[in-house]
């Protein structure tokens, strides 16, 4: 990769969903500490791009590097190691309803190689405090609001100290006030040195956080720039 702080580097990449070409001639370079909005209409390729970045869809054509991994050479057995460097936040939270908040986090940690319970307990408390839920670890998911559940999802994404956080429509099920809080939290996480890529089709977010914007449109990935995004958000 070109430099140590480069987290995502795609050059002339083609993004496929099964056999369908979704995005063509994709060029994207993202560095540590950047917060980026990935925008576009539903079905424009945002989720396919994200799934390619975390190894869920095969990377077939072009050059692609994520967190030190060459996507063209990525083997299935290497995908778990790639995902340890990536935190993923989903729209529908994907929490385990039969386990407490703490248990949701430790479940992920055990599956990615953590063994010492004291280390896990310490890390769980650290990430819950980071997302403002330091006293909610004993709660069950159904006892939390939607915004709190998404904060747990973000905490879960942080347990392995990822270089990259991919947030796929993380505010799609939340009210406007809670949405603003989640966007602010993700932006704060990027200020700590992690790269955050947030997919959304809602331009109103951009009134709060002025950040770089890339857009999926007509099979291409286009750089917009924050100023133009702000203009569209105000319309």
C-alpha cells in the first residue's frame, strides 16, 4: 500500500453483486482518521461496496487493499483476520436478544480469539463507556431504546480496536434526534484515529458533520466534496 495511514485503496475496481456489475472503475483512497459519507439511493451499490470491503463479496477485478489485506488475493480462511481489523455497524443492530449487553460483546470477542475473562470484562467496560452506556452492560437488548441498541452495536464494532469502521445505514431505524447523536458518536470515533465510512441515503446528516462525501450513482463512485453535499442537504 502507498503509505501506512492508508486504510482503503481501490483503483479501477469493479464491484459485483453475484454476476451483476454494480459499480465500475472505482477509485477510492481513505486514510486513518477520516470520516466519510457514502451516499446514494437505495440499490445504488453502497452495501455491495461495503460487503466487498469486509470480504463478504469477492473482489474480482482491479486493485483493492483494505487494512493491509490485498482483496484480490484474499482467501476465505483469511476473512476472519481481515474482519478483526474492521468494525461493522448494521442498520438493524443485529444484537442477540437472549443475552445481556455485556454478553453480546463477549460473544463476539470469544469468536475472534479473546480468552482471558478479565481482559474481556475490562475491554467491554471501556467500549461501553466510550459510547455512553457504561452502566447498561447488565441490560437485555429489549430493555434499551433504539438509539441505545445502536450504541451497543457500535461498542461491539470497537472491541477489537479496528482500523476501519463500516456503518451501513446505521441511523435508518432511528428518529432525527437520535440519528444526530449516532452520527456525532461515529464522527468522534474517527477523531480518535480510526477511519469511519458511513453509508446513508439521508442528506440531512450532513448539516451536523462537515465531512468528505462520495456518492454511488449510475454505476460509478463519485467524489462530491463536503460543500456540495451541504448544499443538497439544505434543499
